[in-house]
């Protein structure tokens, strides 16, 4: 019957979309674990130099996963890989931001990845590229 075929096709398409989304989420976590240390490790960084280095790796892993997710979405002509990467990166950014602030005993405010006191003591080129997010 035509109606059953339509339901099956729609259901299959949704399953593929879900897998593409999960693949994007996985990509963000995989890039972070390949390029960067764990959030627990970052909680032990209290020196400005180590925090600046950690911040650089967080931003690199987010950038790499966004590039791959964008490429996958463009090739497949589906938004789901990129949306999955964005969801995963959103959580990872929050997680690492919390770890950096725990390292120096501050409470996060705004969107800055590392505490303002650390940012003021170590300046890198990433600040001008990413604005107030780093």
C-alpha cells in the first residue's frame, strides 16, 4: 500500500537524521579527547600559562570539529552533522569553562572561557580572533 511505503520511508529518513546528529555529537567529543586533556586535568591548572595553553586546545578542538561537521553537512546536504557538532561543542565549552573557573576558585560569568584575571595576565592572539569568548 502506498501509505505504508510513505510511513516506512519517512521513518527511515528520521532514523538516518538521528544517526547524523549523533555522529556530529560524537565528532565533537572525539576531537576534544584527541586534541585536549580532560576537564578534571584542567581543574588542576592554576598557572596562567597552563590555562592559556588549555584554552588554546579547547578552541582548536571546537574549530576542527566545526570544520568537519560543516564539511559533512555540505557533502550530505543535511544540517544534522553540523547541528550535532554544535550541540556537543556547546556542552564541552560549558564543561571546560567550568573546569577553568574551578581551578582558580571563581564563578563563571559571561561567556569567557577562562577567568578574567587569567586572561589579563596572559595575552594570546586568540583573543583578537574570537573576541570575548576566550
